[in-house]
C-alpha cells in the first residue's frame, strides 16, 4: 500500500502543479488545498485497490472530473483526447487528409466536390466519383461507419493513400495515389450578392481562420459593388472570442467597446475597436435565431449596443460565460468557466441556470417553443432590472437571457411538417437527391451554364418527388392526409433545389436558393432597404 500511496502522492503533486501553472499567480495559494487533494487521491486509491470488481482507472478519473464539472455551470466540460482533436480541427481551421467533400449514398462514399487545388483534385478525382477502396481495403458495401472511413482517409501531411474509384460511364475501376495535405476547414458558409449593392455573408462558427475568411469575402463583395451587408449568424454556436472580436472590430469606430469580461480570479479585460475596420460605414443587419450563441452573441451585441446596425430574427441562445481551455497531459482537456462577458451597454446576456441542472438548461429552446416565445414577441418578458440602453441612440435593450432582436420574426411552425421531418430523419431526401444528381450531373451542367440561369429556370422534376414519396412509403413514412402532403411539397421542392445547387456549385449557391424563402432574410432586406417596417 505504501508504494501505491507514494505513486498517488506524486500524481497528486503533479496535478497540483499543473493546476497552479494554469492559474494566475495571485490565485495559486488559494487553489492548493492539501486536505482536499489527499481526500480525492485516497478515494481513487481505495476504489482501485479494494473494490469488489476490477475498475478502469482512466475511466474512474474521467468520471470523477466529469462529476465535478457537472455540478458547476452548464458550459464547463471535459473532453477526451479524441474529442479534443475533432474540436480543434473545426476551430483551428484545418485537418490533414485527401480533401474531398462527400456524402454516403447508401453504403458508398460519393464525392460531392474535391477541395479546390486540394490533393484529390490535383490527381484527377472528380465530383460524382465513388471511392470504394482505401489501400486495397474495401470501404463500400461492407457497412463501415462514417467515422472508420474518415479515419482511413485522413492521415499526416505527406503520407500517401491508394484509392479505388468507380466513375460513371467508365467500366474499369480507376486507381489514384493521393498525397495527403493540410485541408482548410471553412467557417464562413456563404458569401454572395443577395441584391444589387447588398452583400450577404453567413458565418457558421468562429474559428482561427474566420477573420481572414470574412475579410476575403468582404473584398470579393466590395469588388462586386457592395455598399450594405447582411451578416447571417443564425445557428452559429460560437467559438473563439478573439475571432468574434476581430470581426466586430471591422464594423466599429476607434475606441468603441466590443466586449468586456469579469471573473473571480481572472483579471478584467476590455476589448475596444482599433479604428482600422474595413466597414465602419454602410448599413449592416445581423440575422440571429435561438441557436445563435457565445462568440456570435458578442458580435451581435457589439453591433446592436453601438447602434451600428439592426438585429433581425429571434432571441438568441444566451451564453455569456467565458471558458478557458486547460490541456491535460494525455491530450484531454477541461474547458472551465472563468468569467462572464458583458456587451458594451453592460449587459450579461447569460440566461439563468441552476448549478448541476443541465437537463432543464438543455430544454430551454423547447420550453421557449412551448411557451410561445418563438412564435410571438409578446410572449417574451424581461424584468425591468435587466433594462439597459444602447450607447449612442439610447434605445432600450435587455440582458439576462440572450439578445432580443430589433425586429422579431416568428418561427413558422407550419413550414416543416412531421412528414418532412421523418423523411429527413431516415435520409430518404438526401439519398434520393444524391442519386438524382449523380445520374444527371453532366446534363444539368450543360443545360445551366451559370448558377443564375439555374436559379431562374430550374424546377424539381415530379419524378424526383415521386421517388422520395415511394421510398418513404417503403419505410412506412407517409403523410397523415392530403393536407399534410400539400404543406410538405413546397418546402421539399425548395430543399431539393438547394441540394442540387450545392452539389453542382457550392454552399453559397445552396443558401442563395434557401434565402429567397426565408422570412428572416426577407425582413432583413426590407430593413436594409429602408422599406415599410424598416425602423424598430
């Protein structure tokens, strides 16, 4: 036992040093509590050595960490090394692999688009190709999981991988050797001119490359005559605070406050605009919804509080907590809440929570729908104590539960029927669209020389819709009556047209199709043009 105790003591000492190194010096003395650390190490020691059944020591420690964090706020969390790797790829802007966008058509990997100038495009892999083997091992027709396929395709930069490819119209299987490389992960989903003089940029998350991507889009749109901007942050769950600050800086004047933070042990920080922003003038409208959170709320709050532009949509998620990543020796990570952030007017927009009760917190959006908050602005109530004022025009804004838009757009609960949801859940729509595009790609490209021609002239063929309805019936997914079918078809056709646009062109074209039917986008265009209802 003494040997084991010595080992545990050494581990505890190392843990204490790691914690101390991650914390500012003034707080270190308060954090190292010998009695508490000894209690924790003894509990682990006795469970491992005396418990009736064998235990996985690593899992025991991970469960203990999770147990501690779960009693704190809803955003403090623990991630395994595998989870950390996946999270970092999406935020840091790249991974190493072969460079293709793909979908699984039944049990076969279908290439949607090779990444421009990426390793696969350089060797001749094309949209519509089916990758059926990796290093002579079959990945098609063997019920292999998507994760396993991705693991085989990805690998360190400079390593080679042999791919077996089936191409429509060619009888023999093709062979390609691809040298893996760094593949960029885009955080800007779409960028195009939505109306003459009006640009549209949709940011999906805030990562290490977001600011550069945003600036590239701004240069592109400026070159096309952009004078006003619709910035779409719907469904943007956040990311790096610094990326949000950098984007917000592009809209604000020198000295304008972007955000500030306050914590118990962390020093207060203020972030102000430098005055070098590329779009300090020109109308701006920000689009948000109930899934807009964290870093996306920082940008929204900065623009709203500085009276730099209007916000359109629905009340945002309400995450006003700042997490610090703490890397552990095995590659795992703790993301620990260390401070609150405040918008320029002084709002902390963190929605209420009970420590340790993550279930109720996770049900917040569903509860908003149930209480009518997503369909009627009159159902949303803020206490007078949460009243704040914008900095220049002194308009009333509220804290304590997300950012309320200047123009509320209700959720259309009739648009997405139960029948449609079931078809989507069983991948009936996606699989049918992939088969259709695969069979008609050359014909569609020849018929529509440009996306503009496609957007004006393409109509989803009845045969594709009938295929989906027939496949749904085989899987026991049917509308409850003719009324539900009639309500489903317009949105289904819109979705199919957008999917075709995405697979022949890219995501900007996908959103260009969808946005023409979006009530939030329509309202934004009305506001930015100064039309009826264009003032809050």
